[in-house]
């Protein structure tokens, strides 16, 4: 392994600690190296708090060796004043002459300006170390910045015979297909997204709360597709605990933490919702059902990744699981369940 790649992998490893907490900022890790020895590390924890480079520099005990050190960072150092001062300015002020960067920042406020500032100050800058891996780390942020839409994740559970739900049930609650551990992973995925979307039938049949109650982290904004407002106003999604958007064609008044948004159901529903979610600042959305809602996004090729949990149960008959064409990224065993992770390579 090349020496630059070794330390860039550590930056990526550090950056992942912020998954689910840095929004709207990207995931960033930084490492300082002197004489082939790591002397400082840092990762961005939360928007408004110090950036990775700041924390890495602050963690160095002997500041006198900074001028002879190399700083590694997976994303181009910022060059603008936001909630915190520019990291590029800090690097320059500390006399750090060697800077190794994973990938440029697609944010128009940065977009090469940080690199230019470092070069103008006489720094030796290397760009593009593990560039693909660094870009993939921030796939949500990059998609939002470059494609002006959220990163969209499909997620569902299905039986071994290919059903996501029975035809009938006696109670207004989910019929669990997977085990407790799989459900925890589902809630982890929710905590990493800014929005969670379901259709009318899911609300009517399951009365979901769509929160992260089984995982540490913020609950995402709820997005509900309800064309004629069939869902009951007393459903859990109307409890006001989390910002909620209802996509409908019916007239209705907004309530506490709940906004009704009219869309055209005769024209590209998935695209409309994606555009509105972008304007609302939602970098990523996880779509959990039902089958019709997921099929709508698949049909419009409006998805980036899919997580499919398969449990050992069989329904014999029921609501068929959605079908999609994607590249299989990984297969993970979770006790008696199996998790399949797919990527859309055509979008």
C-alpha cells in the first residue's frame, strides 16, 4: 500500500464516526503525520462545531513540528467563512507545507477555492488520493450538490418466498418478517438519512411512527404520499414530534410540524417529490414502502441504493416484493436473516 493511501484510509475511517450527525455538512476526517508517525487526528462531529482539520491540529502536542508535517484530509479544506473559519487559512497560518487531499469539494462555496488558496500560499498540494473511496464516503453530500436532488435509498423486508406482507391481517401494526437485529440496522439507516418516505397504504395498515427508537440518532423528516388523504389524522405520523410533509392533491390546512404539499399525481410523482425534498434541504431519503410506492421510484429510475432484508418466514401468498435491477454490493448474514445491498448503476 502506498504511504498516502495508508493515511487517507485512516481519514475515511475517522470521518465515518460522523455518519448521521454532521448534516448538512459532509463527513471529514484528518490526520497529521511527521516522520512517518501520526501526531494528530480529528473528525468533524456536528455542523457548527470544529472541522476535522481544526481538531487534528489541536490534538498535536508539539506545535513546533507542524511546519515539518503533512496533513491528510479526505475532502478539500474549506475556504469560506460559515459557522467556523476557513480550514485552508488555519493550515496556512500553522505553516503546514504539505497537504494531501482525497477529493475536491463539489460545494460551489468551496469547489477548488481551498486548493487554490493553499497553492497560492506555497503549499505542496496532492489531490486525488483514493478519490473514488473519498467520493463514495460522501455520496449523499455529492449527489445533493452535483445532481440537485437527494440520495435515495430503497429499503424493505421480504420473506424467502418473495412477499413483503400478507394479504390480510387483524391489527393495524406491522407483521414482522425479520429479527430484532435487522430492525436495529433499519433504524440505523433511518438515523443516517434526513428523510423517510412511505405511501398511504403503509400508514393505514401499519400506523408506523417512522422514528429511530431502536437506534441512537435523530429521527428523519417524515414524507407521506397520500393522494386523497385516506390516512387518519390520528395516525402516529401526525403526532407533531417530527417535521412531516404530506404529498397530496387534496386541500388541507397545515398543522403543527405538518405541511401539506400538492403535487400532480398524473406526472412523474417520484421526480416531483425528489425536487421538493431537494428544496427542503434533505440530502438523503430512505423509502420504506409499501410495494406500490417503491415500484413508483423504481419505474422512474429514481433511486441510488437498495437494502433488502430477507427473513426465514414464508407467507405462501401475499403482496409481492418489488423487483429491481442493480449491482449487488454486499450480502450480510444477520442471525437468521440476510441483508442484500444493491447499487443503481444506470442513474
